[in-house]
């Protein structure tokens, strides 16, 4: 790293952000209490003792055993205890009453918020029998179901009713229950099932014909209202990969790309085109190996799949996370969340970064220590960590963070019931800790931020804004190298990453991703500084070596390709029609650029028409026009060229609209 790091202070700040998101967290105090021992004879302990150990496992073991640091390390870790927001039946009851009051005032959105809070804070059946006779959760779900019926959302109302039944709501002789079920089916267009539920209501109501007539009138009214209310929910699915099936070498990738290079190569392993690629081809659809939400979105998005919440389902024990469905909740609680549940608030309070949470998730989702150790070998082989270049102080901080996370795993019984309360790890625990420590290093260079498109107005593009909601680690996507002029555009569906090509890429050429610094938005000096300090490499891509200008300084006309075979030369755009016949300085042939000029004009027109389709929200038509425009530009000219780059960015917006896109 020293060979390329010309801004060590900025590098240190970047490293710090990948470990701690909040300086005020108690982890910083933990580190300072240990670092106070680095004085006198121990002033060079980090470089003379700690750094000389060759493996992460040995360094982790050292901090528990070496008297210079062991007392403070173990003394702090002994105080790790569960910290989480528990259920509160009284609070839930209060929110339920507020929801009913707002429902009576026809304030449906506010009523839904209160009902959701009632569901999230309600304890499981029978936990608190002094309030609602232990049925607080069932009654909260019953109330929220009524709100959804009033909002004409039969599907979610039915889910709540079914869940309320499982949580103890008496339904066998409950006529009102079947009346609501009938309304749900009527709203969902399942008239046969609505009729069955109506008959059950009639039977359980003592064959009350007046009540039956009223219910049938209500059902008809709901059907009419539903027909008059257009549905805004769109079913989204992952697109099909280009090519023939899935790559055997790259997780989630198309057969039209392949790996090149090696670990010994200066560029490492990287992705190249196995066949000619056109714009808008799907070359990767990959589910995250592990992904975590940013703390601020734990209450608004599903902790498991990142879906925006409408009817949150709670963890049975804590109020710190929410899920979009019972299926997501059960899957999470059977794997990672059962180990994180009671310690999540403690970890957030430590000030640790989201990358630390992702590192922990890589362990907890495995379920068993042995599986963590087995997969750890694969992860080390896949993700670069640059341990040999890391500053000893920064590495030591990551080792301390590992010790804290390992202690949380011990207390959560990830390793089973321990025979001692002492924090010193067993050999197996040290192995798992080494996997954690490796992840805390490699995630800095390999993690991806997951985003959603937030639409705040009527127009789906004019009011759209990218909002980062979490971070994921992707084995296949991590193989793509960076260029400041990327060849792919990234979008997400849930926690799955989708990579589309954004421009033509010939077979054998590198398929580059972009790690953040894009030539259109940052000048070369800023890009180089960011890449050196955040990712520890010097970028030598075409945009950097030729020092391309930013968007607002791009020239009016691009350079044109020499039309002679494989010449590949770029020629200045002729300012006059009479100058379109020139001699190529590379192939030495007399050439005419008339066809190139006309293709460029056609390309610009296609891109403009594509933008007009986006303005009309005709997304699929826009994509087709933009694809043709970008392809034609690549045949006629070479970048940079403003209309072509705007078209590439427009493609990204179109694909993002088909992924995590939500109206607010």
C-alpha cells in the first residue's frame, strides 16, 4: 500500500469508517483503554510483537494471553450482556386503541401506522396474561386486518387474520372472523371462497338473515370500490441471463462472461467477455452471500429480503427488526437472527460499522461453527483482504472488534452452552474468530451497497432518487475490476444484484464495474485519491490515462473511429463537410468519415427519442431505443460523448425502475 498511498491521513480515515460508523460508540473507549498500555517498554508492542505474528488466528489469540493487553481486553469482554428492546403489552394495547380511534375518524394511513406499532411491540401469546388475557398480539393483528380491509387490501388483511388465529384468536365460533375473511376474499376476487366464508358467518351468527344481508351488501360495495381503485403494486422477478445457462466459474453469472488473470496477477482475477456483448444484456443475477440493512431502515424494510414493509411481522422476542412475511421471519429466526436478537442493540451502541454487521452475518447465517470454518476457506480464497499491507494499528482495532463480536457469539450460545463464563476462546472459537477477522478486512474492498429507487412524486423518473438501504457481499460480483468508465450498470431486486451491460464489449475485453468514482462526476485527481485510499490501488483505466473531462466539460463532438477493418484509430471530428475525407495516421489509408457522421447523428437521435419515451414512462420502448443508440455510437465513434453517456445513465435508471423501486 505504501507504494501508492500518497495521502495516509485520508487512507486512515477511510479505513476507520469501514470499522466504526460512530465515534461516540463504546468500542472507541474499549480501544483507547487498551492502547493506553502502549507506553514505556511496550511502546512498540504493535510492531515488535503483534505485527510479527503471521496469521489472524495467532494475533487473535495473542490479545487474550499477552499481559500487555489481556487484562483490559478480558475485563471489558466480561461485561458483555444482552441489550435489546423487549416486548411491551401495555404499549401495544395503547397503540391498538389509538388505531381504532383513527379508524373511526377514517384516517386510514395514521391508523395503519398505529396498528403496525401495536403488532411490533406485542408479546407472544400468553407471555403477559394481565393485559388482554395474553392475546395482545392476536388482537393487534385483528385490528390491523380491519385497517387493511378499509384500505381495500384483502391479501394483507387475510394474512393478518390467519396469523391472529395462529396467535390464539378464538375463531371456531367467531362469526365476525368469518365475516372479515369473506371481505378479504371478495377484495382478492376469490368469490367462491368468499361465498364459503359467508355461509360460515351465517351459520355461526345463528342464521341471522338481516346480518347476512348486510354482509352481502358490504361485500358488493367492497368489490365495486376495488374495481374503481387501480392497483399500484407490480410483481417483479429477476431477468433471465443472456447466453446459454449459468457460468460454472462465476456465481450467478452468464456464460457470456468468464474469469481471467490469477491471484499472482497485479490485477488479480477479473471478468472478461467470453463472447461479444451488446448493451442491456443481463450478465449477472446474484443473491447476496450475506446482507444487512443500515440501522435507520431496520423498522421500514424487511431484515431478510430488504422489501419495503407495509404489514411488518415481528420477531417473537425483540422489537429491533421487522420482516415482510412469516416466511422471512421464520427463516431468519431459524438461522442468523436467533444469535443476533438480544445483542443487536448492543452492537449498534458499540459504534461498529455495517461492514462489521455483515461480517457477523456471514458467521451467524452459517448456523454452526464447523460450517463457518469450512466456508471460511472458500471466502478467503474468493475475497482479497490485503492483510500484508494493512497498518498494524488498524489491524489491531479489527482484532479487538473481532473479540467483541466473538464474545457476543459466545453469550448467544452460537458455540453451544459453554462450561465457563470467561471470554477466552476455545480452539474452535479462535478458528471462527479468524474467519470474522478476515471478513472484517476483505469487506472493505468487496462489499456493495444495496439501493432502492425512491419515487416521491407522480412521475417515476423525474422524482426518482437513489437511496442506499444496506450492504451486501457477492461472490460473483466481487470478481469485476473497476474502471472509471464502467461497462455495466448495477441494480437490485431485494438483496439480489443484477448487472446489465451498459455499452458494447467485444469478446476478450475486460468487463469493468465501477466502485463509485465515475469520470462523469469526479475529476481524475479526486477519483485517484478515493481509489487509492479506499481500495488501495492506482487506477490506470482509459478515462484516467486520457484524463477525460467531466459531464459539464465534455466536447460537443466525439472522435470518430477509422472505418478501416481493425485499425482502431480515433480521428478528430471534421468541422466541415469538405474535411470528411482524410488520411488515417495509423493505417495510412485515405478514408471517408461521411458514414460515421451520419451514424453519430442517428445515434444521438435514437438516444433523444429514448429519453422522450422515459418522459412518457414507456420504459421498455425507452430501453430498446437507448440500446440501438448506444450500439450505433460504438460503431461510429469513441468515448467520451455526452449524449451516449446520458443514454447509458438512462439505461441504469430504467433497470433500477424494474428492481427495488418504491413510491413514498
